[in-house]
């Protein structure tokens, strides 16, 4: 069945696994520049307080893949990686409780 237009505009998808992109860390912005396995799109992630780049490799995360690219500092971010903040305003990445097919819809 066809999804309503407003819903199709908001639908996000599970990303596939993280892949390191030359281990780029931008200390001025406290973020990583990573390659996401969704067609090897790029994402910035301000998660340096809780995660090392090694922690992110192979990690399944929830991303929005249908937003337009956004300029973040010196690069273009093509995927919005989702997270929530803890009591110290650090970003905790969202992830499914169990494996889901890569590219699955988020409801």
C-alpha cells in the first residue's frame, strides 16, 4: 500500500554498519566524520564524549537517510545519525534491540 505523502517525507531507515573514513576527528567541533554503509554516505557525529572511532565500526545505528545533505563545518553530511542526550548532554546513539535487515523502515 502507498504511504501518505507527509509520512513518506518523514520516514527514516536503519542504516547499515559504520565504516571508518580515515579515522577523521575534528577536535574544534568535537565530532567524527564517518562513512555509513547506506550507499557509503557520509555523516558527522558529535559523539566523541562516549565513543571512540573503534567503538563505532560495525555498530548498527538508526539514521535518517532521506534528508537533504547539510554543510557541517568543512564537509557535507548526507545522513542524520540519531541519538538522545544523557543527564550531562552527551549523545547516546540509538540502536535497535535486535538485528534488523539493513535499510529497514523506522516506525
